[in-house]
C-alpha cells in the first residue's frame, strides 16, 4: 500500500470515528430517555395503541393496506410496528424508533451546516445545540412523529443541496407519508431543480407523488372515500373548537402563550438568522440574477426556503383556524432546519463586518441560554405532570373493580397508564350539550367513574365547572387526587352516584 492509500485509509478511519463520536454524544441520552423518560405528550399513547394493533395484525398475517388508515398518516406507526415484531411489547420499540431518528437528525444538522459553511467549529456548535436540547431529547425518546418526521425532511434537504434528486424525492415521499404538510415538497423539489439545472426530473416528481396517491388509496380501501382523512380532520377541528371556544379568539394572552411555545423550541436567534439569510439571498439574487443561483447560493436558498415554508405553513394554519393550538414540539423541525441557516448567516455577516462578531455572538449565546432555561423548565414540568398522571392511573386501576361499568376519561395518558381495557372508557365525543342530558348519558352508558384535570376544558368540565376545582355534589363524589409538583396541574377521580330511584338489583 502506497503512502497515498495509507493516508486515505487513515482519513476514512478518522471520519468514521468522528461520526461515531457524534452519534454516541447525541444517541446515548436519547436511547436512555426512551427507557427512562415518560412520553412528552398524550398523543404518544394513541400512537402506541395504533402501533400495537398493526403489530398484532402483522404477527397474525392479517395486515392489509386498509390497516394503515387512521387519524394520522401512518409511516411512523408502520415502521415502529415492523421494528417491534421481535419484541414482546411495542412500547419501548416505538420509543427507540424516535430515539434513533433523533440521533440521525443531529448528525444531519452537523452535515448540512458543514456543507453550507465549510466550518467545523460552527458545525459542531450547531450539532451541540440540537444534540443537547432538553426538548429534542425528550421528544426523540417519545412515541411521537415530530422528530421522526424531521429526519426525512432534513434528508430531502441534504440530497437536494447535493442535487441528488431521486434520493431527495424518496425522502420527500417518506416525509409526505408521515405528515401532510410535507406534500409541498412535491412542488418545491422540482422548483429547486429547475432553478439550478433548468430541467426537472419526471421520475423525481413521480416518487414524491407516491405519498398522497398511496394515502388516498389507503383511505379508499378503508372507508370507500379517498378524502376521508380530510373530512375526519375537519370534524375534529369543529368538535375541538366547539368544546374549546377560547381557541377561536386571538386574545393577547393566547397569542403570547402560543408565541412562547413556538420559540422555546425554535429559538429567537434561529428565526432571526433565517430572516437575515433570506434578506441576503434576495439581495444577491437581485444583484447577480437567477443565472448565478449555483453553488453556495443555491444550497443556502434551498435551506432557507424549506425553513420559511414549514414555519409559514404552521402560522397560516394557525391564523386560518386549521391549527387551533401551537405546541412547543412543533418548533423542533424548525430548529433543526434553521440551525444550519443561522450558522451560514452568522459566517457571512461577520466576515463582512469585523465588529459584528463581538456584538452578534453574545446576543446569540444569550438567546440559546434563555432557550435552554425555558426548555429545562418545560421538560421538568412535563415529567412531573406525567408522574401525576401515573399516580392517578394507578389509583384508578385500584378503584375500578366492576368491568361491566365504564369510565369517563379524556386524558389518553391516564387511559393507557391505567392498564384498563380501551373499551371500558368513554370520552367527550357524541355527548349531548345539556348538563342533565349529559349526566343521563353517563348513566345510560353505566359510567361509574370520571377522570378530569384542573386545566381540562372537555365536555364534562365545561358542563360541570366545579369539577375542575375539586368540588363534588350529589352526582359526583371525589375519590382521589394527584397533583404535579411544578405546574399546579391536578388530576381527580370522581365516582358518579346512582340515581335514588335506581335499586341495587337494577344496577
């Protein structure tokens, strides 16, 4: 082996060890969290239930395309079900899928940043920012789609930057089979290719179209209606806003709350850096023309457009009422997309103005410090809230003895953690509006216990406001209470009394 070959082999080994180190730094806390941290959001338990059903049908050899249908697009659930086949339980398997995706997202943030800036220090700082983010770690270790969805989105961006259009289209198709907002990539990828190469790939377009076509087919097989998903989601929005009318009014308090939720994960510095990058791109494009949209300018344009589209899509849905709430987990994708863009903007601006590094660096550091504090607070609060739910779920399991009776509970976490069969629970859907009719419906269904929280605005607590304060009456008898140590959240169990005219034999 000559000297050049030996040097090449050493370089490859160093590169492998370097990326392995990055994978361990980002992967260890996420894998640990998958086994030791509670899920970050209640939807995770609904995802787990779907994954468990898919897994059972796969093991029985009865799985069909119709089984992919549900309230959410199915790729994450399907992959988790496949991954869990060798396991006895899909719970930790589904969390591990998120942890592995989160690790890969951190590596892609490093790689995209390095491709944009050619700066290893800046790339490592961007990597550290997301690898050590408490919210990113927590959501990576949960059975949720926010982090897994970010992986194919960043993959599509990376391959588009490298002009590997088929690979970018495959990643876009994967993202589009997990979240409907990624269907925009069907238009974005050909537009980027047209700008930089003056042509489009017909095969690439066909690949990206696979996700909506396949989803319409799944809906048709399951319901006979290819548009069933959109109709079901529209019904959900109507029912949710009817039960929570506060989300239909843009009050100052609501706007400030949703702003804080968004930026605790997105980061003000990242947002400002992406706006600055967009201004630089527009200025250079106007000065040099689209003919010069090649090389570094093309790559940063692709990255900035993807960031601005995704955050713009969320804000548009929020303003139009199609997204009633903004949760902090939504910003995890924006954070991953925006970190490389911020690094590029910082590099370009500070190279042109030597004084700016001394001004910009402390401000960016302060923004990340404030974000870390806010994320740690939300992380700790979320874990404590979940512990309160675990305690009340255990109490509910001990209290509930007659499996011929039902439980009213809108909290998916409590339902899952109790271990009580799903068909023993009723929730707010399809209950009458009048309190007396609502109570009659509870008794008609043989609902014996009700679980509600001090913050909940479900059909139950809207009609019986005093239940949120722990006050009982002749219909609801307090049985147990559990409280979070940090947030003040209280979760209570009430026993629903039997009408005086109903005898023991009738019950």
